[in-house]
C-alpha cells in the first residue's frame, strides 16, 4: 500500500509541475490579450471585462411553464413567477438553479467572466462534454469537469502573481469547490479509494479524466494479456443497459496515412469494490508496471508503423512490390463472425482461433474488401490543443509540451513518447496457411525464415523445378510480357502442372515460391463456393490479392472448373466461361494443378503459357523423396545430424536408415504424398517408444506401413506383404 501511495504522490507532483508550466503560458496569453485590448496600457491590470465584478452569485430561476422562463432571483429569496430579464451577467461565476413545473430541478455553474472562460478553455483543451466555446460556459451539476481540472485551475491561480483581479477570480473556483462541489462529490471517499488502488462503480467516473492516457487490457489467450493505450475523450453511463462507456482517441492507419481516430468501448457495470488495475480500462498512471508497459508499447508502436509502411509500398522491398508485407506469426486471431458486421474483431472480443504460419499484412486491401472496418482519420492531432497555443499532454510523465496542432496526416518521424504508445494492438492481415482473414496482435509477428537451402537441394533433383523457377524469376508484373494490343489482356503467366497424385506438383510450386521469396497463395474448390456468382467474385478477389502481393497463386484440382463444356450443362458452361475470361485478363502468376488433363476444355490451351507433365515416380525418384523427407523432418525439428557414410553400403546415412533400407523402400510403388504420410506416422510410432525423431528405423516403417496407407490396390498390397515378410527378421 505504501508503494501505491508513493506512486500517487509522484503522479500528483509531476502533474503539478506540468500544470505550473501550463499556467505560466496561459498567464502570458492573458497578459498579451490585456495589452492588446488597452492600447498603451502595458501593466496587464485591466483584464476583467466591463460588467464582470470578480464575484460569485447564487441564483434561482423560476419558470412559468416548461416552455417559458420566469423570474431569476437570488437563491432563498421568495418571488412570484413573472417574466424577468435579470440574468446577473455582471458576476464572474454564477450558480443557476432552474425550477421548472413538473420537472426535476436543474443546477448549473455558469462561467461568465471572459478571462475565466479563456482560462477554462485553455486548461480543458476542447472537452466533449461541455461547450467551452459558449458564452457563458455552462457546467451542469455534479460538475465533473470542474473536479477533473481543479488542480490545473489552482495552478494557474498560484502563478497569477502579477494580476490580483485575475487571481481573485480564479479563487472563486476554490471557494466553489469548498462550498458546493464538496457537498455533491465525496472527495474524501474518492481519495481513500484511490490511495488503496481500488474503486467502486459509484466513483468510477473520477478515474476517467478527459485527455488522460487510458490502458485497456484483454485476455489474448489463456496465458497472455493484450494491452492497448489511448486518450480518453468522454466517459458516460447508461444505467438502463447496465453499461458504462468510454470514447477514446488513438493513432491508426487508413488509405496510406497515419492520423487520430475515435472509438467507443462499452463495459458491464460491476458491483462492490474492485482493484483499479483489474478493470478492462483504467488510467495508465494506476499501473504498477507503467515504465515496463510504456517501453513495450513504444516498441510495438514502431513495429506497427513499419508494418503499415511496408504493406503500402511492398513486401519487404517497397521499391518493387505493390503491397502487403509477409511475416511469420504464432498466436490468436480475431475473425469476423458475420459478413458486413465487425462482430468478433473488437479488441475486447475473445479470439476464437490460434494459428501459426505465414501472414500477409495488408490493412489497405483488407479495408477495401471489407469497408465496414474503415476508420475515419480525424483532422487535427491526438492530443487536443486550443488554437495551437499549448499542447495538452497526458499529465504525469508527458513529453507533449510542444504544439501538436499539425494537419493530418501526421509525420511518424516526429511523434512524442505519449503518441508512440497510442497505436493499435492488432493489424489486419491474411493467413496463407489457414485462409483466415482478420486481425492479428502485432507482438506475434516475426521475420520469415526462408528455407532456401532445402529448396536448392530439391532443385538439384528436379529439372521441372528449375525450369519453373527460371521462368517465374524472369516474369515482371509491370512489364506485361505477354500483353496483347487490347489493354489489360494476356498480361499474366499461367502454368499447368498435370500428372498423378503425389508426383511433386504442389511441392514444385512451394519450392519455387520459397526460392524466389514470394508468398504462395493456395486456393481450392471449397474456397471458391458453388454458384457461378460466388466463384467469379472469389476468383477475382484472389487474382487481385496476388497482383497486389506479387504472389504465386496455386489453384489445386483445377479440373473441377475447367472440364470440357457440354450442351446439357448450362451451369458447367457458365463456370468454364467465367474462368476463361478471368484467366485472360488477370496479370498475375497462376499455377493450375490437375490429374485429369484430358478432361480440360480445349479453350484453356491458348490461355496456358507453360504445361508440365509430372509422371509417376520411378524407383530412383522415390529414393530421393525418401531421403529428402528424412532430411526435411530433421531440419524442421532442429535435430543434430548423425554420422553419414553414403559411399559405404550398410552404413547409416541419415536417421536410423541405411542405404540398403532406402533402396528397399524405393521399390515400393508409393507416390510422394504417401511417402510423407508413412514417414510422419513412423516418427510418431518411434517417439512413443522413446526413440529420438531421427531414430526412425526400417522396423518402425514396416510396423506402420499398412495402417498408414489403408486400403490400397491389390498390386501395392502384394508389394507391402512381400516387403514386410522379407524384413521380418529386423523386428
């Protein structure tokens, strides 16, 4: 508790230092205004406008009806309801009690002195709850605005040493706090609560001072907490809905520019007393880890700026990429639950999925595709500043003592420390692994670890891979290498990979994308929908994405949409026509895969630039696949390589398999996908026995071969039976 009291005292001390500097600036401003209004008078003494007597007055206004004001008289004086024009405008500060028939009485404080109005405007810097530009400025009971800024007003009074009349007027606020404000607001109770670091809902409003830094927290996953900092604009309560609300301002990114945006968050009213730092939103100054949090949020703010700049100019190389930036990611994702509604993606919504893989960060494309997430960049700055006089920071530990009245967009190279921590916790992107589209916490991103070495090894054993890589590397999205005379036609590059399953079609696409460091965007029939309209829209969206990201599109099992047209199937003909047209005009790189090339419509032949046959694997090919699979698994699991002696038959080459074992395995007529599956299952089997992952042996493979492959052809079953019988002695 002592630690918390010390922190509160430190916060108060820093606040007073800050408002003292602020008050000096206000005094200079008022002195200048006085000099201008009095010509040669340089003493600064004639600050109170004619009619302002430097006094406080308490009045009651009796209305004749709900629509007709009546007489306004000093409070406690009896009067008859009758029209009156007496407004007591000569008093600097006026308490007006309004009595209207059949309605609850209203009480409001009116700041009538022009000088007090200006001080209040400068101190509060553009409140949302009170019209500070009005004359008089009206503050309704229970005077929350006066409570929040009473320290700043007192600081101005303390430094107004050269102007007795201004100082006397400012003293009226102290008198009002003592005689009226303290009767409505239990100042002692609020002070006792906050000293202990607790609060009840009755006094929750007292925590939320306009323009303070507010820390919001939610549970990102079961083991992590997600933080978000913003500037408070307004706090209010709707008892009928059982909710309390805050409107905050923070810095965001939209349409290629950074700037302030506003958002409203709502929370459920709570019973009893709670710890302040357990609230979903509370002032940053009440956190025990404020310095640590600030450091983390500043780092995240810089990362957010970097991601946005890269995504608007290109994938890690803004000079030659159109948009999107590729990152590795591991963590939760906030996903839109219903189209055209942002439900499920709010900061306080619970994430429904946790994913790992590569993400294309692209907020511009995301908002273009889903306009319901568009944010409005506000004119002005994060911290409000009246007429650019003095920038109001966040109070304690603020470095915002300079003008922030810059036009939007803001310069991210000229941000204060307080501004830098007020960026979003998440950014929009697309998962290349799971196809999720949503918002990803920035702290979960890392640079992509490209698997260049493994890809190069595979290129050595495949002439097809080499050819595809060389063709794609020579293609430019901007050059229009295949362009026709008709604008926009034939600018893309289309491959067709055909052959039996498991012959390396997909692997070739993966290795080429990895080697060229391009995103590989996979699309299958299930992603495109069923109706012609759905398929057309989803295909066009996919083509737009790969063009912006300069990615490679892999359209698996393309025969589902490219089968030959027939007179009796109007829907089939429509699908083929749609794909033909889209292929003709798309400007990207597309790889189509199929194992039924003979069923393609003949019109596709002219749209495909490169056709590559992937025949069934031969024995030598299968041996290479077995060896590569072992090497890949070891690389993924970061296992040390055991001794190798490939020139000596019978010696271990990789893992627990010998050269003879690889030769024996290669005689089984398995495709590449089946080899991968068998080795994966054997690894699990070996691990269950306590073996290291690189210790998969021939006995482990033999034990799982038949259950991993399931129902196979009679010919392959005969091979498996013979293989297992031949190596029975190895058990």
